[in-house]
C-alpha cells in the first residue's frame, strides 16, 4: 500500500460518503417499509 497516493483521505471520505449513503437510504428505507407492511398483512390474515 502506498499511502502517498491518498494525502486527503478524510476529505475523500467526506466527498463520497454522502453520495453512497443517500442512495443506500433511499433504497433501504422503502425496502424495510415494504417488508414490515408485508409481515403486518400476512400476520393479520
């Protein structure tokens, strides 16, 4: 590993973390909601 290639690793992380987290939350939140609603519907049957 050559650490000299990444002198600003913290700034790099701050740049791509929101770009990764926002779509991930946008996908996971509805998926979890659908699973919970699906379990509620199957439980009430």
